[in-house]
C-alpha cells in the first residue's frame, strides 16, 4: 500500500524515482520536508500559546536552516544509496542512512545562521572583513549544537524512520 500511495500521489511520480539512488535521495528529501513542516508547525504553535521570546528566537534562527536542508537531504541520501547500498538487511541500512542524512542536513544547515550572523556583523562594522571567515568558522559548531538541541531530537529519528520506510516499501512492492 505504501508504495502505491507514493507512486500515485507522492514523490514516487518524480523522474528517476524508481532508481535505487535517486529514489533514496527523493525519499530523504521528502522526509526532510516532512520534518521541517512538522517541526516548524509545532514550534509555532508552542510559541503562539506561550508567548515565549526564546521560542520566537528559535523559530527565527531555524528559518536560516531551511534553504540548505532539502538540497542536502537529497544529495546525501542519493550518495549514500548509490555508494553504500548493501544487498542484505536493507531496512536496517535504510534507517542508518536516514539518520546519517538527517545529521548531515543539520550540519550543513548550520552554515546558514553562521553566514548570516557574520555578514550582519560586517555590515554593522562590528568586525573587519578580514576576520569574517574565522568568525563564521567559529559560529558553525555553535550552530550545529543549536540545531541538535533544537531539532535533532526530532529530525534524526524521523530521518531513520524515513529511510527504514523507504526500504520497507520497496521490499513489499
């Protein structure tokens, strides 16, 4: 049933979705999109009910992760399914690949806030242009830790589920 729904209404209709590697990348991008929508909807609902400024800050910084998350999910998922695909125990490897893709998306997504903060400091004249690269490199680990705390608890298990489900749907088709 899962494969039929995917082929009729979901990402299974996309070009080359039947290929092992592209299908894995599409599944990971779809899982990344689902994780993003659910996380932002939940955080938005909590922030609206509580009126807490910290949650508003978390939402604002989370917006800088968005442009990098979906392309990263697709590329990393495609590469993992292309290069490391096993012949046995596919569902387990699908879950591991999904978790690895989610972790890589959080890592690459942390570039967004680091670059925005660095550019903001340069435009305000707080730091000289010659120090921007070093400043941005110092902010990337902080952004990654922030991403792990704010969203990793949800995104990584959902990525693992998405990879597992992708392999399960292929096996039952």
